[in-house]
C-alpha cells in the first residue's frame, strides 16, 4: 500500500484530488492471490508438479482462450500479442490450441463449462470459419452448456470487426461483447497508433444489439498522451450517448522500460500524475450523473446489468478475466501465456508463441510455472476476494477460517490499514470491517495490506499505480 501522510483537512473520507493522490501508489490488481508474478517454475519451490490433478475434484469450469494476434501495434498496449499479417500463422495456432484442449480431456471428465471467454490480442482477428472451427473443437473436448445458460464473452477491436462476424459469434452462442474504444479524441488516437472512428463504434454497437448480444462493454483508458480532463470528459460524453451496458475505465501505466511498444510514445505528451487524477474525477462525475453503478476497481455498469445486480446482492466474484457473476471451481486457460487454476493452485503457459507451439507439439501441454496454495494462501485468497468483490470482511467467518480472533490473527495488517481508517475509507465494528462509500475506490489498497508476499519485500515497482 502506498505511503500516506495525514488526511485531507476538508473532511475525512472526501473523494478529492488530494485523497486520490495520497493512495495512488503501485499496487497489485488482484485477479488472483497470490499474484501471477509470484509463480515459480513447475519443478521448483512452492510450485505444484501437477496442479491440474485437482481438476477432477471440481464441479464447474471456466474456459479462457488467448488469441494473441493483432493487425497493427497499439503503442500503449502491454498485453501478450503478436503483430502479423500472415494468417497461416493464426490457423496453425488454432491447431495447437485444440491439441492443448485435448490434453485436458481426461482431466476434466464431464465438468460443465459455465463461462467461456476469448481474449487477446484480438480474438476477432480470426476468420468466421476459424471461429467456428475453434468453438466446435472446444465442444468436442469440453461440456459446453447451451448458449443462454452460460456466459460466452469475446473481446473485439472495433477497427477491424465486421457486422457479419457479430452474426457468426451469436450463432456460436456468444452473448457478451467487449470493445476496446480507449479514447475518441483524434490527437490521442494518433499518439497511440489506434485510430478508431466513433461512428464505427456506434454502428457496431447497434448491430450487436440487433443480433442479440445481451451485454456490451467498452474499455476506456485515461492517462494517455495528450489527454486532459476536458478531452476525457468529451470522450465519456460520447460514450454515454451509445449507452454501453458496462464500462471499464483503466489507468494507463506508462512503463517503457518494460514494454518496448510504449517507447514509441512521446514522453513529453504524457500527462502528469495530478492531471491523471483530474481526468479520473471528470470521468467519474460523468459516469455517476449518467447512472452507472461502480462495481469495484475500474468497472461500472448500468443498474439493469447482471453484474450490477450481482454487486448489489453481494454475489460478485473475480477471476483473471475481471468481475463475473458465474464463478467456477476451476479455470482452464488455453494458449500462449494463459493461466489456469484449480483448488490446489495455479499454472501458466509459456508466454512466447514459439515456446508455446514447441511445447504443445512435444507433449500437449505448455505449462511452465505455477504456485501451490498453502493454507495461509487460501485464507488470504478468500479475504482479498471478499474485499475486492463485496467490499467487506465478516470477522466471524474469518475467525473460523483462521482458527482465532480476527483482530489477533491480523493485528499487523490492521496497523497497515490505519491510514485508511484515519481518512474514513475503512470502518469496522464488532462484526465486520468494511470500505465506506469513498473507500470503495481504494479496494486494491485495502487488499494489499493482507498480501503477505507484498510485505515480505520492499519492491513494489513491479505493479501499476492504483490511479
């Protein structure tokens, strides 16, 4: 958690530039606990030799497929991607994906798949024929429930998405669409090499609704070159006219030392930390006025959306794809860099496409690192996810899990959280510890206080800033 000085004097708990500034330091995003950067080679240390064995004890399954290919390079992107115009490479990759899927056949028995997600890269880089080949191939291995009973989601680049492909995706059962809008300002788009006409986004949104997508989400990013509070407000207003069901408002982490593509961005055009915070506040004001409900982290939804309803009812959950209302006991990730999860722990595939392909051809699996969950890990995993999803902790429940009083078991963690208590972001009573209305924006900070690995070392530079 970022160091914090005394609280603002204009009212404890007020969501302001000053308050946001004080808690804006590097912090994990907690799509898992422990976080993926802790994983070890499969044959070493705290990594399980065969974590997939625990799949047989699961009752439900999520399926993630990573499609890394893109037609052009977006300078801001930190995803695992391959820029190519050679479609033969893509078709061959699908063959490897399906080989990997077959490697899991006897490990998952007849487990029902309640969530399928295509991510990337750009999943809609695939031709319609290969989309059909991929889904039908997965159905030969996995027990895919009928469309409408499960969540089939896909990420798409609106610059290259055809309305015909939307029809194909619906035929295959996909019911949730996420489009990477990022920003509508032409100068910002030029600076990140991602020029996207807002009329195309509007037409695709209309077409997706017409063919039956139940939920449409836009990704927006603040902190990009040439952005300001005024340009951010203008983009959000244009987005609100299209009324997507969900909006993800991400903070751009400029880390050119780690991500080569980001070196192509003019550093002189980058906004200051203070300017980023004013952008965030401008966007939040517009989203709140339009009736969007804050779900947690950087996600918002209209009140009618299933995620918003799940958040209000305390049913929201979180996995590597973000917030979900369909948590499964286990997750299988297929493709380069994909991460899987079972009751025993995590395992991850090779990042580089060449390494992934070679390993699949050699033995059917590309897993190379992972993590075995200890009993303490399981306790903290539950605790972190409760904070990230429900914004509160049940002391009695945690005392039962920890085998002792909450205040005694987590005395050091409560000391770390004192600045959040002092600022009115956290409160507690005899039954629970909970984030206040303003504190919900700082769930990552609260969760990080319970991260035993984060506080066992001084290095926090590996994480993006909260804001």
